[in-house]
């Protein structure tokens, strides 16, 4: 007999809802106040008309004639301008607005035949006639050739008007009167016909951002049809949503030539409904006007689907990967022929296999040659470092200028895992984790001086090969910039001695995270080539890949998984995909600038600043997109201190599912160049095409590039004067390369005597603001400004020049006193939000007194309170000061015009245990009193170690008397804990003679406070069996690798229940999660010990690389093979002979702890006594597919707190400040919303699939037999 103890434990701790299912489609009410509606039914005409409560004209009409297919028409635009549906158009006479019709039902066509010999009305009923949502139902029989009903169709409609949109939820039910086969066909089901006319302006777009004919036959969660109907100057839209519970999700869609749309499940094959069974399908229809905002539409879809997770569109990733595996391999030239791009552009193969293979990075040199890093050591996200031994750095050249590389040189051979490159300073900067190398070529012979290779830095990790150091790029300030992903922790430092170069079959070092160094686990970094200095520019993000700067020197970056577009400000802390920020007092981080979304993943950001393309493309950011197999362009609109990123265009579609573009460059000719890794496995789980790699070049058919003398020359041969002249050409490529050459010459003392004078003249006299900035940057990196001259620049008329002067003067973190005094005045008086942003960034680089003064002046700018960057950047720079002088901080907070900053100051003071000082300040009734109280409340939440301060009572009475502060004051008063209780708890825990229940209570209390005193006690407490489970839970509150190692070392000796606690604890944090993932990978812990809900959580804390260890996680649908197997096992004969007494015992050990039946059992899941337990198919469907249909109350919610801990559970309660989760394996957990970093609602049940796998066949039969009983079963005799 198989051991079922682990399986039973999983169920005991599970909080799934897998028996009690919603019998009618629920309508999730989105935020906002709905407008009241009313319904009027006309029995004679069969019309059910929906009106606004005060309206006389129907906004939607349901037609329900006795002998005609039901349909919705007209659907009017929410603003009253135009009708959005069409009845029986000339091009498709059978189509009737919005309707449902299958094309093959037992071979009979109901799509093209709406008339009475196919359809017969049973009923049409208004079920809710008035309110913010109204409801109606139609019931029709589908008739065969003899007039007999074969299928009864019920449509349940719910409609509401929300935020200027009509939302119509449809629950379609088809009950089979006989066995039904819905035959394979390209269309059939819900279908929409809008009033299309030849030449009408209109477009269809789906969730995968495929348009019109490219969306035909594709799978997606939603499809939107927009059309300029009569009476409108803009587009009116109708979007149709698919639901994750629908079989076949996400559906394939019909998109016809007249922009008709509809999900087409039968497109992939026949599907069946057995006699007596009912199939349920859910959709939502959204009607709105104006521009499509795909981010908002996806958000609306997520509310309908119940999945608000950041991974809620991850199904599209899997589809893209599947398409790649199944796609036909295209030769490089065939790949070009498959591409589509805007009229007037062309693409060609610039280089490809066999000239190069497995290219991971490329960059330009000063001669217009492309250098390529061939990374043949890459094997997968989690494997590969030096096994191949033949990774190379190539130099490719187009010698005759025909746009095709015709010459190849090998610069460096046999270097382990090259991932990033940048040419400059007489050599190559090469990112090859764990090192940043400088590979010199002093004599310029295009062969590396191997004996002189320098290890400049070391400490980069390689945990996830997709997220190690990448995207080396020279900044305008002379620093070398690079990126790093969140799932690969690194500790960057100088090497010991000369460091180590890694060769063929060398193991990757295991000690890179030990010792001193700069921590980075996601972010932007930079290194100065002559100052030999490293620093982190910004922390956060996900898997960033591709960074560039615009004409003003603003850093723009692209990333994967999370939103794709970012404006990077030095010193910024940004949204993370997972894990915690190094500074626990950040409180809130900077978010994306994008107002739209694309499919993940993006790479190779390049801002177009050249002259071959037309002016309309200038300043746009181009990026490659792996899952869309495309080059996309976004428009950067300045706003406040930063930008809003709008979608510009789908610039190039590869139409090739094996195209893996992830890096881009703009060339000396003004062309766009994209690097294509090219592989059938586009997600890099393995290398299937190891001998491929391409670079494509995109140019206008008629290039606008000016062919001035020297454009295609070797820039290193130019004089200083000529290089200065390149700062005034339209091609930014030349200006950038010229600056690097001049910087190198200056570093070697070889700069001409007149060079700085020429640059100063350009800076001081030129009318072009962008060229002046180029001159400014060049002067700075070549030493052309002394401090006095640069200080004068702070008064320049151009805001960006002033801003850059601030950054340059603070570069070495030691600006002169006069400069800092000037910065204080600028913080007070400068009218530019951009300048104030640079001043906020500089807070982290000036002396303490200047920090206080500059921050105080910046806080006085109330116009910045809603700026995307400034409130948070001010806080990031000011936060370290608060603890050092709370009184002074509160003086500034009292005058602060930016509520977020005032709130955070108060919160930080509480975190610094200076609450009495804050109370004193509140007693002075500052104008920011409400913000300070909010911060105080947020800081106190969850604290039980604070006694009520002596000065609180007096101030509390004063606050209660003010209606504006009374509610907050009352909340604060309730949160002061009993500090004496906390002290006593630790003493009780350490007293082995104390009663067990008291020690357990003490342990829970201290662990809940995450008291540091508990750390030293935890190893010993693991030795006490009665405290072990609670001790393992307590370890989840601390982020210590040594504790994770201890749990894994002792894992084999633990009971099954304690093993599960270990899995849950170690899936709660990134460090623990990585340790557990490695234990799974190395088979030290069997996969069967990890329930599915814990695997889902590990995906979030470890990152996408966990899928390689575990396999697919986010799955939907039933296991048909298992379903068939158990159907054959659970025959009537087997169930009649089953032992229901034993079945009751199995139930008690498995289902009972969560579910009640006959009054016995737990209450985490629903009571199943009244469910449809007699139907074996129903039971199997619920057990084998627990996520098939879940009430909202039982959906899994994943919460990550600011200290990096992740919880999975069901929401048991929620108010404006706290969230209560039923968490697996413990009492309900109360989380303060102020401590929540992210929150995701998934469409999944917490109960894992495969629950019956751990039972014997007899136990399965006995359990199901017990579940089918109609009266209580007696307890087995002992």
C-alpha cells in the first residue's frame, strides 16, 4: 500500500474549494459606481430592451422571437453616438448583431441558419429589471431535421454601465438532449457583426497584440473590434473576453475580412457534450468608445477572470513557445521575405550562420564594424558556463558598403560565457560572469592581447543565465552602464590580486556572494573606465535587457515580465518582480512609465537619433520583443520630471515563430540592427538550433542619411577637431563614438591643446540645445571643466544643462561647499521639475547638512506632489536622515507640501522607535497633521512591542476633538501594544519547565514580531518535537541562509507534517526558495513533497528559472487520461462493494480537516454535505481539476510583504488597513496593508492536482463511495 501520510497532510492544510461550485455565472463588480438601469420587455415582439433609468431610448436590445435565433441588436455606443451592431448585412445575410451559433452540431449548421426550423424559443425572462445591474435569460431549443430538440441553449445575461462602458456578462449553458458533437470548423459560437463598410476605418486587435488578419486563427484571452461607425469621428469598440474556466482557454478566434470576431473553440477539433450533461461557457462583452488602452482592457479582463496576478497573461508565453517548437525553420533569406514592416522600409540579412552562431551580444567599434559575442556555453537558464569551451568574440565587417557583412575576424577565443560587450579605450570591455574584463588590443591588430587581460570587477552571479550582467552601453557621462536581473544575486567587488580567468570546463565559483562587495539583485549599474569605480545606479526591476539614453541624456530601459518601459533616475528604487528591497524603509517604489503593455519579453532598447529615418521616428524608442517576434516602437512624451511612454508602432513583424530578437543597435548608416539568437525554443529552456544566429538590418527604401565626408571612415584616424565637429551631426552614433575616443585620448594625455576651447565655443554659442549638451558631456569626460566653470553652468538658461551640471558636480560625491549652497537655492527657486529631479537624485551624493537643506526646499514644491518620480526620489535621499534627528525631520514634515514624504517621515520615526517625538510634533497641530497620523498608523501596524507613550493621552484628546484627525487618532490609539507582554513571552519560551501551551503561545507571539532575540533560540527549539512545527514556521519570518541550510540538513529526520512545514517556510522567501529549488534539482528533496500551491509560490520567489526545475506550473484544465482511468475504476459494481466506513476514515484524513460533511470536519473550505456528490463525473471533475471553477472566496491570493516574505492563501477578511489570509498549515495570518509590497489574485485553487495519485485504488473507491452517501456513516469500531 502506498503511504498516504504526506497526501493527507496536504489536504489537511489545504484551503481549496473543489466540491461546491457556482451554478450560475458570477459577475464581479469592478471599482466605481454603476449607473442605474431598467429593462422593458415586449412579449409581442420578443424584445427585451435595456434603458438607463432616466432614458427613453434603449441602449441594448435583446431580440428573442419564438422562431428565430436570439441576438442582441442594436447595441448603441455608451455616449449615444452611433449603433455598434448590424443586422443581416449584404455580405453575410445570416449574421445578426451579437449572437451565438455553432456551425456543426451533429452535422447541422446553426451559424448560417437563424430561422425557425433550426431554433425554437422555450422562454425569455427578465430576472432583474432594475438596479445598477440588470439581468435576463433566454432559453432556446436547437432542432434537428425532424424538428426534435437536440440541445437546449440557455443564455444568462447580466449588464451594467461602469465608467463610461457597457459590461455584459454572458453565461451560456448547453444541455445535451442527445449526444452532441460540435464539429471542427473555423468559426462558430459567440459572434459579433459590426456595421462594416468598404473603406471604413477600423481595426481588430487581440491580447497578444496581433491585428486584423494576423489575429485570425490565433489564441488570446480577449479580442477587440474598433470601428468608426456612422455618426462618429473616433472609433467605437466592442471587446469579447474569454474566461480561464472555459475549456480550450485561451480560445482560437475567428477574425473575418469584414472585422467580424468570435471565439472558435471547434477550430482545433471536435468537442462533445454527452446526453444529459451541460456545458457552461462564460464570456464578457465590453462596449466603449475612444482609443483602445490595452492595459486597461487587460485589467478589466483580469477582474472578469478573477486573476489579477502579474502572470495573468503568462498563457501567451506558453503559446509563443509552443508556436516556436512547431514552426518551420526558415533560412536567413526566407526569414527576411517573411517580415512585414511599414511602407517605405526594407530589411536584409546583414550577417548570419555560418559566419556566427549563438550570438548573445553585439556592439559597434569606431570603424563601423560589429563585434559579436558568441556564447556557445549557454545551455539553458539554469545550466551552462564553460562546458563548450569555444565561445568567441568576433569582428564582422561590411567592407564594400552594400549592407551585408563580408568579412569575419576572431578577436578572442575560448572565453567562458561572454554575455555583454562594449568597445573602447583601446580594447574591449567584456562581461563574462563572474567577471567584468578589459581585453586590450594595444596595437590595434584585431587580436586580443590575451596575456594582458584585466579582471576589473568580479562577483556577478549566474543563477539565472537570462538575468546575469548584460547590455553594456557607454553613457553620455563617460561611464560604462550595464544591467542585472532580479533572480541572480551578485556581490560586485574588486578581484583578489589579478583575479581569475575562467576557461574550458572550469566550474563556476561558489563563493561569489561571500565577503565584501556591492550587493545587486536587479537593477542598473555603472563602471568608470579610468576612475576604476563601480556603483549601482538604480535597484529593482525584473530581467532588464537593453538601456539607452535620449538626446537629453535621460536613461530609458526595457525589461521582461513586469511592465516593459522605464525611465531610470540615478539613485532610484524601482518596482521589483519579486523579493525585497535592500532598504526596508523604501515604503513605495517607482513604477513603469508605460501606459500600455506588450507581450513579454523586451530587449535591446535603442532611442532613434540618426538621419536615415524620417523625422516622425526621431526620439522613439525601438525594442525587440521575443514573444511577439517583432520590433516595437514607443513614443516618449515628456511629463513633469520624466515621461509617459505611449505605444508608437509595431514597426517590424518577423512572422517567424523562431525569431528571438533581444538586442538592438543603431548603425553609422542610420539603420536599425537587430540581433536574432534564433532558436525553436524561444524561451531558452534548451538550445535546439545551436548553429544559428542572425543580424538583420532595417532601412528606409530611400534613406535620408547625409553622406558627408568621413561618415564611414575610421573615426580613430580623425583629428580632435574633426571629432568635435561630429558633435553637431544628425547621427548620434558618430557623436557618441567621437566622445569615447576623445575621452580615451584625454586619459592618455594626448588631447590637443585647442580641443577644449573648441568644445567650449560649441557649448557657449551654439543655438541647438542638444548639441550644447553633447559639448557639455564631452567637456566633462575629457576634463575640460574645472569646478568653477562647471559651477557657472548651474545658471544656464537650459534646464537640462543645469540638471547635468548638478550630476557632474556630484559625480565623485564631494561637490564643493559653494556648489552645495547653490544647490540649496536651486531647490528653492528653480522652476524646472527636471532640475528638481536631479537635485533629488543628488541628495544621495552631498554632505549631510546639504541633504537636510536641499530636501527641505524640495519638499516645499507642492506642484510636485503627484509627479511620477519626485516624491519618491526625495524620500530615497532623505530617509537616512530621519533616524539621526527626528525632531528636525518633523520640523520639515510640518511644512512639507508633498503628502507622501510627510507620511513616510512619520512612519520612519515610528520604525526608529522615536514615537514620543512624533507625538510631540502632532500636538503642535501642524498643517500636515493628517499625513503624519497616516504615517504613524502605518508604522504602528503590527507592532506589539510598544508601550503607550506618556505624552499620548494629552495629544490623543486633542486629536479626537478634530473631526479631520479623530478617526486616524482612534486607529493609532488601538495599536499601542503591551510591551510587558513581549518581554514576558521570551522568558516563558526559554523556560523549559513552563507549560507547553504557554511556550507555544510565546513562540507565536515573538515570531509574529520577528524579534531578533529569537534567532539564537531557533536551532535549539528544533530539537523539541512539541515545538518543532511552530519553530519551522517561525523561521519563515527571518531571512537567514544558515537557517535554510539547517532545515535542509535535518529534513530527512522530520515527520511528514514537519517536512511540509519546511517546504512552506522555504517557499516563502527568495533565499530559502533558491535553496529549496536546488535541493529539488539535486533530488535531495523529492518533488512529491512539494504541493502545487507551494510550487506556484516558488515560481514567484525564485523566478522564471524555477520552471526549468519543476516543469509547467500554471496549468488549466482537467487531466483527460486520469479522468478516463478513474472513470473505468469507479464502476457501479466497484462502488456497490466499497467499504464506506473505511471511506469515512480516508475522508477524515484527507478532506475532513478543510471540509465539513454531515456536521464533521473543518471550515476552511465549503461544507460539501449539500453538494452534488451522487454524480461520479461531478466528483472526478472537481477532484482532478480543483481550479476548474472556483468561487472568489476560495481563489488563491499571493501576497509579498516589504521584508520579502511571500504568503499564499485565501482572503478570510479585509478592511482598509489589514488583510486576513487563511494560510496553509497555520492559523489565519493578519497582514498590514502598509507592509504589503505586492498582491496577486490567481484563478487557481490552493488544492493541488493529482490528489488521488497517492491513494491506493481501494482507497479511492472507498472514498468516492463515502462521498456519494446520503446519510451519515457510523464510525469504524476501534
